């Protein structure tokens, strides 16, 4: 009786949560782990969930998986089972974020079914579309402050703007955020995660300089 408890939903690469069978996704209610349906299964390699988001009351999971039901890299929970949240996404979905009434998706993909996108796409509850001109490389993290959408990853161009692994979308243009984040040795560089703490955007990843500051 009474309302359902608030759940912490966790995704990753696992088959057990506590002593409960859970394929790649599970929920913690404050006292115990519970499975969410049969979880995410995959035809070949073990499934991996990289990102979770709630949009219009529906839970979405993005990652690296191809299920026997032809769900590719993006799924949603319909209350009974995990089903396709779009046509087949061509490669990994790594970031999900709700921004200005849309679900924004980032990753390594370049197609959703026959729709060409450039590693960024938006869903308005009805259809998917390319978002903000996309990027020329991998998108690993997305954060919204309600006004700006921040995208981080490993890319040097967002839309037509030259950037360094991070950029902010205003709704009409990209900002390069003080020349972004780079390494001094020009080796692997990029953003792995971002978190909004009050008015501060906290960024982590592989870099030695933020806007020229060590």
C-alpha cells in the first residue's frame, strides 16, 4: 500500500545486484536491490549501460548492446519490458540528458535507423532529429543548466565552431568555453564526466590544461 519508494537506478556491466539477478541495470530502494524486468540482454558481447535518464515519466537506458528483440544501444522501460526507444542506433550511446523539454542523446553513433546524425540527437516525445549540427567526435557527457547544454567528449568541432573537447549550446550557437580542455603532450585528451554544482560546472577527464590554465 502507499506510493512506490524513490529508486536509485544503476547501469553498467553486471549480472547481479546484491543477491538479485539483474542484467546491466538494477534499482536500489534504500533497503534492497531489485531487478528491472529481465534487464538488458545482448546477442554477442555482454551488454553495457553507460547512461540513464527519465523523460516524460519513462526510463531510458543507453549503452552498448544489441538485444534479441532488435533493440540497438538505446532502450526504454515500458513498465513491463525493455523495448526499443528508437530505430536502431548505429553505435554506442554514452550520454543522456533532458534539456528544454527534449531528451538529448550523445555518443559515437552516426545514424538512427536511416536518419543521419553526428553523435548528438534530440527526441521531442514523437521523433528523433539531429541536434545542433552534432560534433566531429565522440560525445561522452551531457549536462543542462536549463539554459545552456554542455557537451563534453573527444571532439574538435561542434556544429561549425572549432572547440577543444567541450562546448556549450545556447539554442542558436556553440561557445568554445575559453578554448576548452587539452593536454600538453597532444596524447589522449577529452572529457569523461561533468556535474553541475550550483552555478559551477565540474569537469573530469584526460587533460592538463583548462582554457590555458594547468
